[in-house]
C-alpha cells in the first residue's frame, strides 16, 4: 500500500507561507512538478554565508522529524565546526519503519522542498557533498532521476545531489547504518562513538537529517521562525507529518500541528468499546508504545504529554487497533519481524530478540506455558541497553507496552481463550529478509 493522500487537514489548503495547514504538502495536482514548486514557494533562499541560517533554525525551535526530535540547530552547529567543504549532508528517506509512509508521501508530493532543504542545510554547515538516501523500492515512483537534471537546468542547486538507494530494512535509516551504506558498505549499524556528526560517511563529519526535517528547514528559510512557531506548542513548535492507520483499515498521511489532540487524528471512539482490552493505539511505530485508547484520547501529539505515558511522537505513526483484533497477536507478529531485522552483530540482540519473539508468539497462541510471561520479562531485561544501537531497547519498549496494555488479553490467553474475532493481520509487516544481500 502506498498512501499519498493527506487527510482532513488537506481541506483547509492555504497559500504557501500562510497560517493554515498543510504547510509541507501541496495539492495532489501539483505532482511534484518544479515549475509548480517555484510558483508556490519561489527560488531557494540561499543566505550566501555558511552558518547564517543556524540562528533562524534555533529561533524556530525545529526538531528532527525522523524519530528522536533532536534540536536541529545543535547538529548544524556541530557539523559546521568542520573545515569548510569537508562535511557531508545526507537527507534520510530510508523510512525503514513499515507502518510509516510520510517520507514516501513527501518525496512524491513535495520533492523540491526536500531538495531545497538539503541545499540550505549544506550551505549552513559549509558542506562539500550532498546526498539523498532513499528507499530503493521507491525508485520508480520518486522521479528523482528526472528532477535533479531539471533543477540543474534552472541553476537551483549549488552542490550536485547524489542519490544513494537504501535497502527496505528496519535499521537502514539508523544514522550509522546510513553512513556505512553511503560509504559503500552494508546498511547495518556501526559501533558508536564516534557519532556520525564527528566521523560519518567516509570518516567525514556528516549531518544526517530526516527529509521532512529538511522540508521544514526550507520553509523556515523562506517564511521565518515566527511563521514556523505560529503552529504547534511553545516547547514543540511547528507541524509534523503523521501516518494514520485507522481501525477501519484506512491509511492516510496527514500534516498536524504539534499539540493536536490524538482524538482529532484517529477515530478513537470507534475502538474503545472492547472491554477485553482491544481498545488500543500504537504511538510512534514499532519502536514506540501501545496506549489504551481511552488514555490516548486524552493526550495530544506532543512529547511533553506522550513521554510521561511511556510513548513519544517518533516519526508520527499512529495506529488504532480495531476492536475485533488481538493486541497480543499483532504485537507477536511485529516482535518476530523486529527480531529478524536484527543486524546480528551483538550477542544479546542476535540471540535475545528471537527468544523474546518466540515467547511472545507462545503467549499470543492458544497454549502458553505458565512460565512464558516470566521468561519474556526476564529476557527483555537481559537485552535492554546491551546493543550497539537502540534496536533491542526499542523492541523491548514496544513489547513491555504490549504486556501492560493487553494485560487482560494475557490473562485470557493463559486461560486458553482469545478476544479476537479475526486473526487477519492489521499492522503491516513485510516478508522476512531472504538473503544477506538484503542489507545493500
Ligand atoms: C532503528 C532506527 C531506525 C531509524 N530509521 C530511520 C529512518 O528510516 N529515517 C530517518 O529519518 N531516521 C531514522 N532513524 C533516526 C536516525 O538515526 C537519525 O536520528 C535521523 O535520520 C536524524 O534526522 P532528524 O534529526 O532530522 O530526525 C532511525 C533510528 C533508529 C534507532
Ligand atoms: S543492537 Fe542489534 S541491530 Fe543494533 S547493531 Fe547490535 S545486533 Fe545490530
């Protein structure tokens, strides 16, 4: 499924730089076309000076939209300290998370905003090389091969943009895996430190930003920090793209202001009715957390509200579990996928995640052994914090939230019952990796 429609927020389309939504996503008729992009936003607003944009990005309060919400100006500052021309800027469109489609939608609908942001970030840090790292299976759909020469003809890009295609793997967008892939190696996480902003692609200081972050940066450069802050909350300004998976099965990419009630994004009342614990929302994707739907209905799209509840905005994945599905069965399928996606370099991750996933499958099945829940909890504690990357920790967070939120369902399964009316899969899980070559 490749959703590129953009939800209810599309209805209030306002001119670029106006005060409404959406900001990033142009009308579908726009089709990513360069002339339409220039008509909407004008040329790339270069500052003609390295570092000049960094203060504006700090004033805007832009944080990364790839998952960690790290302040963008701090990474820009760190990479800008490198010798002029030495740094590399990479736009991250790996979108390894199977439940997320927002980068795909942005690449399809507003590729030039991303490419403008890549150029502006490169100028801000004085980079000598610009790379766009894109999921390889999107090649045919992105038309990047056409857009780059077209931008050249308009003289828009000061640095040539290289495209590096990434494998569609969960970890391929993790920044050290990205640095390895762009350097010509496999897309597997590297052992850190040093962090990529110190030694990344080819050992050079590397700025890695999610492509949505770059698109916001391109708008801040045009319309200013005050405009950016006119939406969102004072602590979490601006908007973010969300992939909304409704309980009905519909999937949509929508742009929402930070601080928007989750109930305005998901049709939550439709999923709160299952008294056996089926009313649940997955927030933040497969390294995120389940929340009871009734609790989610009281919260907004903001880390200030989500973190105390054990969740976070992540890359904007929100999924409302239908009342006729079993959250344990869904979580067990995701756990199996996450275990298969381990890069297999660290012992606790390589052997621990499959054991955890197998225990989760047993718990979600019809004859769980009495000890399986204890084993699961113990093994989760053994892998946590013991990987070179966050994969084990993210997986454990997801599973712990499942055990918490689907507690009544766990008890049902222990009595050899299940509340599900169907075992039809809900959350998307790609077919497992077939060969080692899948990392390249
Ligand atoms: C397991 C894992 C997978 C990740 N996958 C992606 C991804 O697909 N796309 C992405 O932009 N960031 C991904 N990230 C985050 C990147 O490491 C990096 O923080 C991000 O690209 C920086 O951009 P931002 O600051 O603009 O968000 C991932 C992180 C982890 C731990
Ligand atoms: S923790 Fe797991 S996924 Fe991360 S580098 Fe180690 S083996 Fe690979």
